[in-house]
């Protein structure tokens, strides 16, 4: 683990592999560790930079509120601080919202972009999937007791049967009440993030069995992009980087190395 200081935040990050750099932006419930398997699968092809966002993992930040714009600015500062001009960027779920904001605010920081199991910025989750997010809201009132039910929105039941330890991710014990409150407030804050002028190649990636974010919501981002491809990974749920890291890596490597993406 290494740490980079900018914007009043000590961002914890990990670097592995070799080749062109790719920065990974994790989801709302997670930290950089959600990409451990994917990082290993990518590391023969790319220099993989995985980091913890504010109020996640080993990163340390002030107790003041922040927005998706602040998280995007943190990512841009880290990219610059590590000596890179353009990097590839992959964001999943909430990390996909951060990645879209990064693309809008710092377009010259991105070479190629992968958005996985995410949705359009400034759309309420209750508009994206009202049934799922209302159920999650109820279950999270007692996350410890309902962790198994919460986990089934992120992973298919059969996979959870094979990997029951993943249920612990959703017990909420890794963040204190202040951290949870600041993370929860992110989606209630509108952010200016116009992608109309973002002209870098983008891959929209979705799992066919995603119970949380419908594939149609992920692919609707294409309306705001100039150069876009879409891909569904079959029999995979919301957190494809944990469930099927090798298959995700195969798709990402093919996209980033394709001539069409130049």
C-alpha cells in the first residue's frame, strides 16, 4: 500500500503489473479489494492502479461532506500525482458514476473508458430500479441481520453458496456511522457532468444476471457518448469483477487493445 496526499485526502492505492496504466474505481459498498482478482488477471497486460475512495478502506479524509465531483477530482489528482497524462479508467457501479464525472471534468486524463454495471449520472437509484433499491433501503436498517438478503442483489445465489464469506461485505462493519452517512449522501447531490464533448472510446459492460442495475440502464449511457461499444457477460451478476474476474479481464483487454478503439 502507498498513499498520495491531495485535496486534503490521503488516498491509499496499490500498483501491480506492467504496461499502460489502468485506474480502477470501486463500488459504493466496497474498497480497492473488490478488484483483487481482476488486478491479477490484468497485470500481465497493464499497470493496474487500484485505490480506496473517501471513507473507504485505508484512505483518510476530513469529516466534511463531499460529492461525486470531489471523488472525480481525487482520481484526477492521483493520476497526475503518479506522473501520468492519460490513463485507461474502469469504474463499476458507484465507481462508474465517479468515472463519468471524471470524464466530464477531466476528459484529457482518460485514454479509454470502461463503465461496468452502472447508470447515468444524476438519475436516482429509485428511478433506475425502484423495487430493488426500496428493498435494499429496508434491509439496510439492520444490515448485519439482513446481509445475506442484501448480498443477493449483488451476486447470484448460486455464487454466494460457493463464496458465503462475501456476505460479510454487506454487514457494514468496515465504516463508522459518519463514513456511512457521507457515502449514502453522494447520490442525493446533483453534479454537473456533461459527456457530450467526451470523445474517447468507451465500453459499457453489464452482467446478464444483474439484479441491481438493469442492463438497459447501463446501456442508456450510450446516448451521451460519441464512441461506444456494449457487451453483456452472461450468467454474471452486479459485481462481475469478483464473480468472473477472468472473463471481465478478457473483455477489457480485448477492448483496450482493439484497433477500433484507437
